[in-house]
């Protein structure tokens, strides 16, 4: 069976101040063309269909058009909800839509109930594991302590239990939306850390032929059978070096996997440039970025006059301007934001405690802080999925 693995469409999301709806529509057209021209048997979409729980009307209309175009091809599609989606909203009408060959899997309780699709070699069971917010699903899966690894492992136990009841030779694909150990993150994914731990080991997916992952925006191979498709479009300048693609996966009769990257349309190249204003305006080597979306980091010790106006004369698509003056490490004017770069909420809170009282938190206090951050994230998740 040949299927197309994609994820993280984030319909409705902008890139800085640029409306991306046109580029998203172009991607949908490319997806449909690829399905038709490459003889694809099924499409899997591994979460974050929308960028937020209540998407704008234009994004909903594009999603509706995408479903109609996929259904018209007569090629089955399996789709799960991600951490940006409202699972309940995305799953409305799933039973009816399923009759058209569009299979929405947004209910964690149905983790062990696959979409079974036939090919010339037998059957392939597609199991959809929507994003599992630990605090919301721990009771469903009977785990004592909320955590990503615990709930995902429990969901995979249901998958393996169902698979064991099926005819020998049944191949299996799991769709999941998670941060798997070994994956490389970017600035545009929402933090899903719980209990200080966000990542789950790839071994949690043992026992299935292919794990089609979503959440991380870079296309990457964790193992030959565990892969991220990445987002089809860039949503932060940290993705400047990404090659935006989908995976075209061929699942052979014996469950062996071959995968090919299929490039997605690029609306505009991304560039990150750094230096003093005069250097950036004069450097002939930067001429290649004249038509790119540009993030500029200025290193002038004194902020220059009208930097954005001057930059856009040479780089008309400059979208982000950052000031980071060159300073020595012991300079007292090093910015607060720079000192916090790369640090988690937990680490920042622990540093604050140490600053206020002269000693960092002990193990019990660290646990209290961790529980507090987890409670805030859980409350945010509840508010996002609430009707």
C-alpha cells in the first residue's frame, strides 16, 4: 500500500504579519495532485489541521474544500486531531464524513479501533491516536500519574491488543501527535511539557509497521519506521533551513517500509541575516536574499536611526527585526531575554527562587513548582477543548 504522510497544516496561521491562506490553499492543491499522479492509496494527516481550537472562517472553508477534493478522488484519508485542534470540534460529523472515505479520529477512547483498508496483499489497519493531553486522558487509560509516555504507552497497548486479534499478515500504521525522543524542535511548536518531560521514547511504537508522527515541524526520520512529516509550510524563522516535504510511504506485503520525500510548494525563501546595519546594507553576498522573507538581527552597539525603513529598501520582505548588540559576557547591560534564552519555565522559576532567598528550591519545592506548571497547562488544554 502506498500512502502519503503529512501533518501540521495549521490552517489559519500567519507567518509573522503575512497571511498564509493562499500558500495553504496551494499546498492542498499540490497534495491532491500528488495523490492523483503518484497513485496514492491513502492519505494520513497526523494532527494540527488547524492552528487554534476556534479557527477563522476562511480556514474552515479551506478545510472543507480539502475534504471534498480528497473525497472526490475516492482515496481514503485518515486524520487525527493535534494539540492545536479542538478534538471535539474537529470530530463533529465524523460518522457521516467517514462514509465519504474521510476518517476522523479525535476520540482517545477509540485508540484501539482502526480504519481497515484493503490492498492487493491483504489489509492494513490504520490506528489514529489523537493528541493525548495527559491530565485529560489519564483516567480513560487507567494510568496513575499523568505523563505523555504513560498515556501514549497505554494507548499503544490497546493498538497491539487489537492487532493481535486480526488475521496474520495484517499490516499496521499508527498516527500520533507527540514529541518523540530524538526529534528536533523549532520555535513554532507549542510546548507540551508535562512533569518536566515532553519527549517519549520511539520504542513506545514497537509492534507496528509504521508510525506517522505529527507535532514537530521539521521532516525527520527517528527510525526507519518512525517518522515526522513536518509542516508543509514554514511558521517561524527557525525553520529557515527546513526542506518542506511529505513522506510517500510504500508498505510492502511483508510490512517492510520504503519512504520518499515529496517536496511541497515554497511560497518564498526564508533568510536569517546578522550584523551591523551598515554591513548588511553593503554586503554584496546578501543580494540573493532580496526576494526572501528576512529576519534581521542588528548587532550595532547603538541602535541606528530608522533601521526598518533602510533595510526594506534592500530587503523589501523583511518581517522581523531583532536588536542584539555585541557585548562582552560580563557586560551588565546584557538583556534579560538573552539570559533566559533556551531555559524552561521550570528552570526560570527555580532561578528566581535562588535569586530571592539565596538558595535554590529543594526536591520537594521543585515538585511543587512542576505541579503548578502542569496544572496551568492542563487548565489551558481544558479551556481550548471546552464547547
